[in-house]
C-alpha cells in the first residue's frame, strides 16, 4: 500500500515510513505493517488509530496492493531444543493459530542465554519479526532487549517478575496432586527424577513433590530426588538403576517427563521388579507414546497443543493492541490413570 502527502504534485510525492506512523499512532511498527497489508488481522479501533495518525501526518491511502505471501507477518517461536518431543504439540498448536491468521511461524531452536541472546536479537531484526513466542525462561533485562525489537508472549516457561503475558500450567499443583496420588496407593518410599534446574517447571514440580511428602509426614533420603541436566532417556535409566540397585530402594517414582517414566519401567525390568506390583510410576506431559508403553503410563496431561495455540492467539491480540491490558493464563492439567500405577 502506498501513501502520499496531500496537496503536493506527483513529483513531490513522499512515501510514508512505517516508523513515523507508528510513533504518531503510539503503536508498534509491526502493527502498522499489519494495518497496511493485512487489515483483516487487526481490530477496527487499531485501524482507525493508525489511519488517523496517517491523516495527521498529511498522508492519504491511495490504493490497496495485493501483498505477496512472502510479506505475511512472521512470528518467531524459540524453543530450548527440538529433541524433547513435548515441544512438538506446542509447536503444532502455534502453527495452527498462525496459519489461520495468515502468518508464518519460524522455529528457532536454541537455549537462550548471554552467549546466544545477541545472535537471536540480530535474527529478529533480519527477518523483521512481527512478534516472538518464547519457551525459554529469561531474566528481565534479556526480555527487555527482545521486547525492544518485537512483542513477546511467554509459553510454558515464564518470568513472573516481567510485565509480559504468558500461558502456562501450575506445575507445583500438578506435581503435588500426582505425588498425593502415589501416596494414596499405599506407597511411602517415593523418589523423584527431575530435569534441569534452570527451568521453572523443574523447580516448581520439585516443590510440589516435596510439599506432598511434607503434608503426608514422609521423609526420604536426599539422593532420592535426582536432578538430571537434560531430558534424556539414557541418563534417567542410569539414575533409576542406581536407586533400584541400593539395599533400600524406592517403591514409587514421580518423574517430570514421560521419557523418564519409561526409563523407570525399563530399569525395573532389569532388576526383576514388576510395575505396578513392586513399583509404581507417574510421568508428566502425556506425550503420544505414554499409552503405548508396557505397562502404559499414568501421567499428568498438560494441554500442549492448546498452550501453543493460545500463546499465538495472545501474541496476535498484543499486535492488534500493544497498549492493551497484559493478560496471562494458567491452563488446567489432568492426571490420566493407566497401568503403571
């Protein structure tokens, strides 16, 4: 779409810049681009605000140009690592929302930290990202660096001190419920296989596990709370094998991933222990293969597709109204009972 200054002949025409309109309208440059090229994705009040700013600058809309597919808004979704299959459904949810709104979704795989943040910010500028969905938890200053380039919605992981929208679950409550269920099955020797401590979900799920033990007045050895540096099946198998090979061993496991729960089942078989007769186990995530293991896994189902879809919808709302109220959302989880308990 081209805009010309009123009252000047064709030789004196001057094209409007997105940044000047954005400044006058008090919206982001990404919002102005959406008004100019994808009006169907923008709320009417925002359209009126942008057009009023254009008129105040002395510009008028001449005609609407058909925009090529390549100029559709681009949303960048950052995930810590593609090897964790939990993220697949989250990605699918975000992609479904983006496609429905005529946007492209670019997947960026990297744990963000001081060493990788600059590269990520440069990428956002290069691709002219309309917005960002983050599945990494970042400090406030890092989030601010990204927000200066494009609007952000946090998904799964979030920084509670940042005034940024997020969609997630109550990890502590879900873990506490799962642990209470293990205790209700008559077990009092509980172990936990946890993930990397730099993730909020790992911290919160461990808190929920320990809170449930405290309420039930159950004490366990410190080494029965195992923290692994990544969600890795082989690491979990080795860790569980050490626990089961001890003179006093757990009779129940709460794991923060179905991957870890599957490792418990395999390790139990190695030591001629029956699941669920001798040991019971609860996983987390309810990924597809949780129903395919033998025995099938009892697990905490979190709405993976819905989290990705909702995060993208929230980002699109933020693009439409950058100065609107910051809205965040906790989605419900459910304990799915199967054969492993």
